[in-house]
C-alpha cells in the first residue's frame, strides 16, 4: 500500500543536488563510494548536507548558545494533532494581525502555515528568492502568547532574510517553541491532521533534517 493509499501525506522535501539551500549553507552532494557495478558487494554513497537542509527542525541551540540541541526536542512536541492554516495570497512578513485573521483554533499546539512559498518547490532548481512569506517578531510573540508549541513554515527560514539578531527565531526558541522549516504544503488542504516530524538524532545538533508527514484526522479526536 502506498503512502497516499494509506492516507499519509508526505510534506517533506526530496533531498538531491537540485534542492534549494540557504545562501552560505552547504549544497547537497551525494557521491558514490561503493558500487556493485564496479565489483563492490553493495551500493554505498557519501552524503554531504547542512543541518538545515530541506525539511528540518530548529531547536533552541540554533540561535541560543549552549541551549539544548535537536536530539533533546521532545517527541510529544513533534508528534500529535496539528492545524494547517491557509495564508496563501499573502506576501511579506506576517504579523500578529495577519495571524489573528487565519482563524487558528484556540488551544492549538501545532500549527503549519501554508503560503505561496510552497509554489517554489515545483520549480527546482531555482535561484534563492528575493522575497518570501515569513514572520515578524510580533507574529512570533503572538505564537508564544497562544501557547503554540510547534510552528511550521513552507520556506527554509521563518523570518526575513537579514533580520538583525534573528528576533523571530529568538522569540520562539527562547520560549520553547519548536520550529519546522522547509515544508511542502502546496498539496495540503487547510484543516486538522496528525503530524509526525522526526529529525535526525544529531547529538547537540543545531538543527536536524527531517521526514515530515500528515494524516487527516477529525477535529473531535484531538
């Protein structure tokens, strides 16, 4: 049975040489090391990528020196009921007023922002965009104030490129909000799901590439 037949929706990005990476981060490289065609007993490859490649999780250590790494993000944050909210048609950085208008249910623990960023993943390879939908610092505070434990976005970064001091990241991570970046939500309808996002268990890692999936779930089962 395929993932789609089972009701699973894969929202992670495929890792390959054409994948867009944040400027300055390592490009994806997959190099053959052993090949059966060359007489080796098995196919083995060497993988080179950054800790924030593709779909990935940002733990506190990403922006806070000495804080906990990706290997210590609690599983009960990464797995559970989740709301996908529709922010398509909006541009720039989303603030508190924008988030208020998205009708995020009260008490939601996990929220994924579906924006026009997801269109980018249908045009690989491509240049890094000059603009993308992100969060303002007061948008980040809005998330913290509502007790949201995990926030996901469909771009490689949750705040504007070049934001001095990374205020949106710092606001979220200092208050225990786990950030998931690099999602592909272009084929996902807004609504309630069960989320599972599992980053590589990198000891003290400042980030971790992850596989993320959604399963549709009636709201009354949360």
